[in-house]
C-alpha cells in the first residue's frame, strides 16, 4: 500500500525552460515525483514529494527549487519552543540524545 | 569481522582496512542494540576512510557510505562474495539519509575522504557510486567538478546493490523508491515506545508523590492507590501512539500523523471507559481518559513523522498549526481534571 502524506503543501517548483532532460532528478528522487517526457522533466506526483531537496541539489541547471528540510515533528516543535521558528529546530539525530529519524 | 580501526589518521595514508561481508554475532548484537538504545546507537561508529571489501583491485567499484557502523554492516553484508572499495565518510555516526538531510554527508566531506585515503592510487577508473538517499546532501555536479570522479547514484536499498551492479549500474524504478514496509516499521517500534515509556514513568512518579502527600508526610500506600488509575490510560496512550501507529500505519485513516494517533487514542480511551468499571463510574476519570489519552497518543504519533520515509516539512508544519493548540488545550484541561482528582483524593473537596 502506497503511503500518502498531506497533499497540496509541497514547495517543489520546476522551471521547465531550464531543463535539458538529463534525468538526474528522476534518478535521485526517492518518491518518483518526476518523469521525463519529450526530453523535459515533468512533475507527475507532487503530493509524493517529501521536500528532501535531492532533486534541486542535483539539478546542474538550476531548474528545480524546493524549500527543503526534514519532515520531523520533534525538530519543528523544538525549533518552535526554543527559537520561536519551526524551521530552526534540531532533532536529536544531529547531536545525539534521544530518538529521531 | 576484523577489527575496524584508524585508516588515514592525522592526514597520513595508511593501507585500506580489509573487511568481509560475513556478519558476526557481535554485528547481530549491534544491529539489535541500535534499535533499542539510542546511547548505543550514537556510539556505533567506524573510523572514516577507505575499506577493502573482499579483494578489490584497480577495476573494482567504489561505494560511498556513512560512518554509522550499522550502515557499513548493511552495505557489506549485502555485497556477499563481491569485491569492492568502500569509502566511509565522517557523518558523526549518523546514517546516510539523516546525515544528508543535516548536511554532514556532503560534497566537501566526500572530497576530503577521497584525498586523505589516496583513493586514486588504488583504482584505474574514476567512478563513485553514492547511495541514492545521500543525494539530498551531495551535489553530483559539484562533486564531479571537485574530484574528477563521475558520480552515480546506487539504489535506495543496499540489498538491491548486487542487482544494480549486474545491470551495468542502472537502477530500476522500483529500486529508486523509498518504501516503508512492515519490517521497516517493526524495527522502529522500540525506539518510539521506550522514550515514551520513560516519560510516562517520570509523570507517574511525580503524580504518585503528589497523591502520597498527607499531613504526616508522603504515605507510600496512598501514593500507589492514588496513581494507580493513571497507569492504564498512560500505557494505552503509549500503545496506541507509539506501537499501533508504526505497526498499522497504512491501515489507520487520515494522512496527518496527529490525526491517525488521535483516532487510535480515542478508540483506546473509549475501550478503557467502556470496559473498566473504575473509570466508567467516575466522571472525573472518564473525562481525564477521554481527553488525555487521544491527545497523548496523537502527540506520540506525530513524533513518528521523524522516523517515517515520506513526510515533508511543509506537511509537518501544516499539521503542527492544528495539532499544537489542541495539545496545549488538552494538557491544560487534563491538568485541571487531575488537580480536581487530587484535591478530592486529599479530602479537600
């Protein structure tokens, strides 16, 4: 069974005019968000995107942008409580105390 | 497995350490301990550097991984009877995917290990195979430019590497997808449930002290009588939020983890109130159960997003906006209900 997370929230954007169809995004995406058709990448499953940033990081032509991060509630709650910003939180898998990831 | 120690320390290039794909009892013990003890897991590391798996030669493939010992163990055991170079980079003992997300499995670190291990003196080709899940931390274009190596991404799972290598380093679409199978989720249960149980234990300890307070000091028996009704709701919340959620994730309605946990918690709370007369007969206890159990279960379930393989930060943020006010409200209401129970228990009301 395919697990689906909350829809219509991904920040993934593709500027197709910059794409040369190198297929790197298809290669690195762990959730089959992209497909190549007519030598251009297409976003075919936006709601599967977990915003890991692998595609944007590996697009040598700057065609992909995403506000990437780790979808971890512990990190966001920590960020909100300690720095007032959910994006600035760290979860324990970085420095090492309790469980996450 | 041979002892894994200190290749290339202090910038010197030492001979690559030989490793085999055989798993020893110590490796199995390590694999189990990593799933139950965070303290163990965080120290389960190998020294970064170049490792020789089997008897690699100048044409053997180069596979890159993190210095979490479990990652290296999974990789080498998947490569049964094969020869390969394994370049272990320093991720502070964190697995590839998390380290890539946090930026320690990165272009710079891989370049550093290529140089310090003097990799190019061992091989005649210039191709690196990176784990696909490392891609969020590594720019293949930058790595190619900086190292002169062609970068290929292997499959998501180490178990697919032999098939990937045999297929001329091409992964099938199935190999490229991160999954979250029952086996994956079962392994995560202890690390979800154990920290939750520790927090529950602390809560019960504090509560028992409060219940045990009398004019003549803290009475042990009274503490136990007072805190006993809180044990079952507490254990139920851990069960529904940290055990049932991981195990039955695809079958529980809702996409939001907080909603999934709320549903299982609510079922648990209703079961307590319906099945146990002690709770049914007390309006205070019933209310406490029906509010605190679903809320705690939802919170524990929400934390599981961090261990899942498909949740996005935008999604978690969306959940947080709805879930956090709910958690704060139910915490306040639960505290009020507990205080009422406590004052009644003390005989004040």
